[in-house]
């Protein structure tokens, strides 16, 4: 695509300075970078922004900087930019470029969000994952392959098997760095709706009436689409607590692997929206909650499902146990848990097992013995009484075995 540089006199000056080895005007450089980015933006009608519109937006931002004594070009704090926008729109005395002020700042916010982070993120490797997540290398290979191929993954398992931690670390591994700006986590609940997740009308904060608000998924998906060279991860905790068909609405189709990049019009705004190929969705499902309905078939075929099991016999977990205080008592309790889980599988199902995450945390490095007693007494034993609410004798029997293990009494 050819561009008539006569329409960009600032850019001509910048090129002239660069060619002649003259000192570069940093602000001019920032403005020109933004101009180039604007020239690549597609509008709702599918057309690129034209030169006149680009010039108007640049002029508007320059005017705001001068009038309100603020910095826009070079500002990287999106919250600060949003505050500037609010100040400008609420100032009744400012009328120059009033019509394009809000949209110009919105474009600059999108530009900032699309830029690679200047901060050097800590790298994250396969070895890092295996050292802190208690699954073996073979299972990790399968897990990573499933997510890469399907793009939508649900980690299912009993409470305490580390589903949330695994989702977070899996995202780090696929990004090869700890970049939390490319991860968003939310939690579903029974009242969660399309209006919360995609878009809907919400009461205005400072005045009467309602305004159309984008939900977290739309915002994050559009952020990912502006940065197609890098992967983004949307993580949903307790995914089966919400009515997924109702929450996703017309987006049920768009999250499919072969439908990525295709557009539909959103329900309220009627704007075109698509789910980019570089956006991965990871959900977590608690299989021990009897109150939750199973996901319907239409939704199931859009996700891959991976069972996360307790990792008491994982070599990395065993090494961790042997290196903390009071390992003998911990080992005895875990031996009882392993035996208990066999009974749970036989009578209730594998989704009700006791997970290894109960025994992981900073508190164990401070006072392992006290923390062990707390976990057994106030977390695991109450769970057993929930499991066998109709057979208290069985729950009491297992509770006594666990107490005897950390008391050091004969079993």
C-alpha cells in the first residue's frame, strides 16, 4: 500500500532528521508512531481510517495537551488517559475538537494497550512449570497440545488439586514469560449473565439513566486482536456455576477453533465482533459440587476436558514434602489421605477426592506442624462430614485416623 507523505508533514520532518543524523524530536517520533498505527486501524464498516480522520485525531490530542496541560503522547498509564478523557468531556468550556476528543483518546488507549510491554518480564520455561506444578512431563505435553489445538480447555477435578494454579502456570508456559497483562481471570456464579460477560446496559455512576458497557470478555478479546503476534489467556474459575449458553449467547459459535476470526453483530451495540485466534480460554470445573448442573452437549463439543488428579505420589510433590518441617507426620497424614481417596472413588466417584493443594502454601514453611493440624481439623474433616452426611460413623472413623496420624498415636 502506497502512502502520500505530503499528507504527513511531521513524518517528512522526522525522516529528514533521521537521514541527516540530526537530533530526533522525541515527541514528534511518538506522534508519528501513533499515526502509523492509526493508518492500520479498521473501522466498523471494514475500511481503514482515512488521512483526514487521522489528522483530526492527532490535532485533537495536541489541542487537549495544550489546553489542559497534560501529556498524552508518551503516556502509558491507561487509567491516567481515561481520567484525561473524563476531564475533557466534562469541561463545558472546551469546544474545540469536542466531537472527536473522546474517540481520539480511546484510540490512543487502544494504541497503548497494543504496544509490547517495555518492562522485561521474567521468563518461564518447561522446567519452571515442572518444578512447581505437580504433574509429570508426559501429562504436561498432552495438556499443552490439547490447549494449543482446541484453544478452549476445561480443567476438571476435585477441590484442592490445583486447577487454578495450573491454568495460570500453563498460560505462563505458552507465553514463555510471566506476563500478567495478557491474562485475565474472572469467576462465574449463578447470577452471571450475557450483560456481565459480553455487553449490556448498566446504571451510570454519576447520573441518572443507563449506558452501554462492554463486558470483560469483549474488552480482552479486542485487546488480543490488536496484538496478533502474542498469545492471550482468558481464565474462568467455576465455569460450570454459570449458565454458559445464556452467558455466551451468539458467541457460542465464535469460540470454536475453526470459527476464530469470523464476525457476528453483538446484541446491544450491533457492532461486529470476533474472537481472535491468539485468545485461549481456560475454565476450571469443580467436580465435587453436587449443586452444579452438567454442561450441555453443544457447549461440551467446543471445549476439551482434562482431568486433574491428586498428585500425592508425584516425585516433585514427594520431594517438597521431604524438605519441609515435620515430614514424618505429614507423610503419615498423606498415607491416610491416599487410602481415604480409594474409598471416596469407590463410593462417591473420583471427582470427590481430597487434593494435594491442601498441603501446599507459605504457612507450611513457617510452622508445618501447626498448619498440618489446621488443614486436617478445619478443612479436610468438615469435608468428610459433608461427603458422608448420611453416615456419620464412617466420617468419624476417617477423622480419627487422620487425627491419630498427626498425633503420633497407633492407628
